[in-house]
């Protein structure tokens, strides 16, 4: 007997299968679907429009284009909504809701009758959540990114969210930009639909999806407003129908080898630190784990090839015009696993055998003339982070790579905002700013790791300092910043023991971060440590009880593959 297809899949259980089928078809008729289409395979389209998500403003036309492709290939498209996460519209942080969206996506893909699914996402947490959900549902799936924004213009300068948001705000804090100008800049930073215009988390994750092989080749970097984005959507619809025939499932595409390729591309992009957490969580859904030593080996072997903000100069529209992910993959070819399979059933070797039309070498450098000879991100370990921390060396100040300083401690986010600009704050440019209690358990792990330079130092011209925390950092941010310290302070990690005046040593050469306090003293300070209470109800209670540390992707313990 062949497996049921389309609307005959997963019938509602009333104890009478024929009645369930009859009832479902009757209700499908109320949507005006013909008998002919009712007999076709079904492609679900997981759509994520929301008026709280500016990056997905053009979702409607993408859904329409995917539907066109599905119909043209002889199947029935069915769009359905899932949770949408607009990065800057969520409190305490969108990160807390990535797992909620992943559960929503997984369950709706599994529960509804579809033979394949096209997942449309883009804003920071949405592609990770969709890939986590798709990997667990393991229904044939294609990821379609909404695409990046175009840049705006301000007094002859190109502006792109959100690296330029940060640099202008830093200049405003330092007194170099006035209130009137910052109000004008506010209108010019995010001028079209689409995801942030630089190689932040959203674009990094779109490039990772293309590298994994779960998005169509050449699609990650197409600007949101470009007609090619609609063609990519139509083509994704067609490819989803072909996928039904191929029976290729996410766990055949997301494998140890494709995840290693994705980590390599992440390094070559100088991509977002957040991508490490998300890729770890996606891989965890299919039982793949990349140890920190392997991550560092990949980083040390892989040059940064892409000259884009926040690390370099260009914007995503330049990356698209320069050749996109395909050009990067071709440069990295000798380092990649070439036998991975993509959604079209081709090996990476077959994909890369196709010639590229042109590559702009000012944006995507050749392997032997890189932006930097080593990868953008490394993992650190040491007495302050026994289970690891992440450092974006590509976005840091090399003069601070080997440094030791006095800790200036903030106990949490409130304490940070209350005191960072206090003129009486005892701080010098050589100190280490320490933020505690911003990890997954304490606060949902917000992007608070980009601690502002204290106002009095910013006004004196200080541009960077060593800053450390158990928080994350926006993919669009930059600085000498140690993130994701694990275990976090709120579960009694050594970070909880740091006191003002302690010495902290960062060594990029040794990939270490150490609290220079005797171990016995650290233990003594933590003797009476107690974690904050679990919230009494709802999703926040589930989150606190189940969330794993950053080194495990911050997934829920009951969602990872056994
Ligand atoms: Fe959506 Fe940056 S706010 S990608």
C-alpha cells in the first residue's frame, strides 16, 4: 500500500477513517478547491507575516510566488501562519521565543496534511526556529529567506541597519552627533522591507541555510525588494514539489558534514556570534554536535573572505552583486565536504562545478588574498568559562587580544543601565567591564553583551574596551567582547563569583578567559549561591525549567535528538 498523500495524510481520528476523509474534503470544498486540485500532493507554506515584524513586510508577495511555483509543478499550495518574531519588538528578548516558534513550526508541519513544506523566514530568530522545527518534523522542507534590506543614504553616506545604528548612537553618546541629526538618521537606517542590511545574524543564518543545502543555491543574499527574490520564491515552490518525489528529508541534508561546512562558511563570512548558538541548536535536532576544539580548528584553517559590515566595509546588496554564497563556497572548495546533498538532490561538488558568471573581488576575496588569514569567531575556555565562551576576533581590536585588567562588575541589566553613565563610576580604559545575569536562565539571553563604553570614557575618545558577559551580542555589533560565558552566572558559574577589582585575563592566542582568583576563593564566594526562583506559570516557567546553556544551543532539553 502506498503512503497517503496530500489531504489524505494524517486524518483526524474519529474512529472512522472514511468519514474523516469525507469530512476533510467537505471542509476543503468550502475553500473553493476543485476535485482536481484536491487529489494533488500538498505543499505547505509556513508564512510569518506580522505587523510587529518589519523585516517580513513583503511576506504576502513571497507566499504568492511560492504558490505559483507549487501550482505550476502540479501540486496544491497551502499557506499557514506560525509565530513570527520581529527582533526589536519583543521583550525581554526575541531569543526567549525562538524555541516557542520552533515548537510551533514543528508541530504545525507535522500535524497538518502536507507532503513538503516551504518555510519563509528571515528576521534573526526565524530561520533558526524554522530549521529546528523542520529538522525535528523531518518532512521534506525548503527554507526561503525573505532577503536583506537595501541601504539608505545620509549626507552622502550609505546607511544600513544595524551596524550604522550602533555607530551613530555611539557618536551621539560621545557628543559627536547632535539630537537633531540623530532624529534624521533614525528615518534613514531601515528604508525597505527585508532583514538587516549587513552580515548580521539574519543574513548569516540565510547563508548557513544555503550552505547546509536546505535553501536553493544562490538565494541567500538576494535583496528583499529585488525581482530575483520573487523568482527564488517561485523556484522554491517548484523545488518543493520535486522534493516530494525525491523523498529527501531534512535529516539527509542536515548532517555532520553539512554542519561542518556551515561552520566553515560562518568563519569565512566573519558572521554573527549568534549563528554558533543557532547552528548548534539546529544540529542538535539531528543528533550532531561539533565540539569546541573542532570549532577552533575550523576557525584557524578558514580565512575571512567577505568584506562586509560589521567586520568590514560592504553591505548585503554588495555581497549579492559580488557573487554571494556561491562565490564563497567556490573559494573554500578544498576545505569543504563535497558529498553533502542539497534539496535538489545534488552533491555540493555538482553544485560547485557550475561556473559563476562573475565575482567582485573587492567584496569576496580569493582564498590566497583574504581579509584575514583566520576565521572570524573562536571559542574560549578558562577558569571564568569552564564550558566555553565565544569571541568574535574579526570584530575586535587586535591591541586588546592579549590583555589583563581590573573587573568593573555590573550585577545585571538594571544595574548596568543605572550605573554605566554615572560620572562617579570607578572605571579606566584598561578595565574589563563585566555583566552578570544576562544568560539564558537569568534573562533569556538578550543581546546585551555589547556593553556601552561608559559615557565619561566615550566622551574622552575611548572606542573599545574588553567587555565580558553571559549574554549574546547582535550580529551587527563589534568590539572586544567575550560572550556566552558558560555556565552562566544565574546557575552558579564562576562568573557569579567575580567582584569589583578582581583581575581578568583574556588571551586570544591561548583561546582563554581567566579569572585570576584562586579556585578555593571562587568556591568560597559561591558557597551560598542560590539561583533566582523559577517563574510560577506559563511559557516563562517552561523556558526556565528546560533551557540548555549556550554551549548546547539554548534549545530545550526535551527537544534535542536523543
Ligand atoms: Fe529583523 Fe535585524 S531586525 S533582521
